[in-house]
C-alpha cells in the first residue's frame, strides 16, 4: 500500500522537525517547505495527498498559498496551522479553501487524527458522474467539482461538494453539525471538538449558490437541528 504523501509548510524549525518525526512514525511520506514560495512550488510538483500549511510564512502568506493552490486544484486537502485566538484568520483561511484548521499550541495526537480524518474523506465520490439539481436554477456536477448557477459556472472544493451530496442524500431531515463532521470530514469522535469548519463551509456554499446568502432558499438552518438542503434531486 502506498504511503500517504504529506507536505508540511512551516517556517519554525522546531515545529517543522517535530511534525516530520511524528508523521514519519505514523506511516506518512513527508516533505517540507520553509516559506510560502517554496511551499507553493513543492505542492505543485510533489503532488502531495494533503498540505499542512502554516499561515504566518515568509515570502507568501499561508492565505496566498492556500488561495493559489485551491485555484489550481479544488480537490487538494489543506489543513491550516494558526495561532490561538485568531478567529478572523481561521475564517479567512476556510473561506479561501482550507478544509480544516488546528490552532497552536496543538495536541500532536489531535493533529494526526485530523489529518487522517481529512484524508479518509478526500477520495473522489464513488459515482464520479453523479449530478444534483437544486431548485430550477442550480446544477451540481460531482465529476467536475462545479455548479452551474443560472448559467454561471462556479468551482466547488471537494469538501463543499461532499457537504452538498450528504445533505442531498438526507434531505428529508435536518443534519446536525456533528453528523457532518463525522460523515463528511471523517471524524470518528466529535465529543469536545471545537471547530467552526462546518458553519463556514455552509456559509461559503450559500455565497456560491444562493441568490441571497443571508436569506437562503435552499441551504437552510434548522434551529436546534443543523442544516437542511431543500428542493434537491440526485441524478
């Protein structure tokens, strides 16, 4: 079995070297980069299965690296490393396309579990040709990671697509955040897990798909229940 390829982009040598040791121990093939430009180049040429990306990098910020990588490869899993207490940074990073985030100082065990969880859910859908209609104006194509919204083509990330497909498969009811974390993000246990990942991904989807994201027609919030996708039909 091929080892998962991990790229660590981190300029602090102690953190970088410690993470290399940890992920080598857990069976990963690991490469590293010390700054934004080399991280971007390594991700483009090394074809990693996942990028572990610090936000505060010399040369190019983690935000810029994330945005450029996401434009190039919507399906590449990216996990951000960010300082504790920087909610704006977390929101911005997720909006630019990161799949998840871990705050510093972090638990190494938690980080490994998050990487493994994101990788578990990062394979192409079993039915690559699956399509989804939402209302009369939205068409989602799983095979191309795109949505057509009133004839305008919109790119989706793998996590956004998986969220839509899961909500569509359970459209008869509201889906709780913990259920999405377990079945879309791949977390085996969400007890005590604090993350805004689901809410921010839903907000991104609303901006891409809804005519009025502040008053969504299709991707609605059910108070006390989570999220529900209305007027959807899988093809």
